[in-house]
């Protein structure tokens, strides 16, 4: 561990064991990870499976934590790779799609508003799925994972300029798709 890393950990008050660090990070990022994986694999149950598998992969490699500069980026990289592996391996099962219930405030919304929110969420989900995989990945890390462009570049191992280009393309494509849906 280099000196600047140790100073940063001291300043953050974080000298806990790698296992505790990892558990805390997964607890903090669980919502963002689950949302990102949901869009990657297509349903809630598989997203949860991917999240558990990502945690296990991280846990098996927790000894690497002291060497990491950005724990969040590393966790998201592992989760993305796990989600991609699940999708490519055909592990997706036929299940009822996630209704986005955590995104809809059912206590304060009227049934008509809830239905409209579900419809909008479904349109957005479909639009995101129409993105090229590399654009989808950058978009989801930025929007769901709330990673910075630098963190995304670190997480997926590409140059910062490429991250920005992919995000710009993703946003352009999403605007086109969503505009087409609203004019139909």
C-alpha cells in the first residue's frame, strides 16, 4: 500500500478489514448496482443473482482491496462483467419484468399516475436496450451507478475520451428513440 493511499484511508477513518470495507461498499451501492444489472440482464431475479455472484467474486478477491485506488469503480467493473457473462451465457429465464416498483412512489401517486410512470419506465427500458452494448454500459454506469466519467474509464478500462463519446452517442440515440415513441 502506498503512502498516499494510507493517508487517504486515515483521513476517511477507514482502516477496517478488507471484508468490512467490501460489505460496507456493497451496502452503499446496492441500489445502483441492482439497477445497472437489471438493465443489463433484463429482469429483477437475474439482476439479484448477478449482484450476489458479483459480491462473491469481489469477496474472493478482497485481498486486492488495499491495492485499489477506486473501490466503487472496481465493484462496478466486477458487477458489469458478471452481468455480461450471465447475459451471454443465456442464463436469463422467462420471468415477469421488473415493474420498477422501487422507482414509483405508490403512497403518494394516484393509480393513473402510477400507470403512466410504469409506461414511461417501460419506454425508457426499451430505449436503453436498443443502445449498442458499449453505449448501454457507459450510460448505465453514469445514470444508475452515478460514476464519474473518470471512474467509468477506470471501471471498464477505456480512455476517458471514449467514455465521453459513448455517452454522447447513447444520449443522442435515446433522444431519437424516445422522441419517436412520443410522436407515435
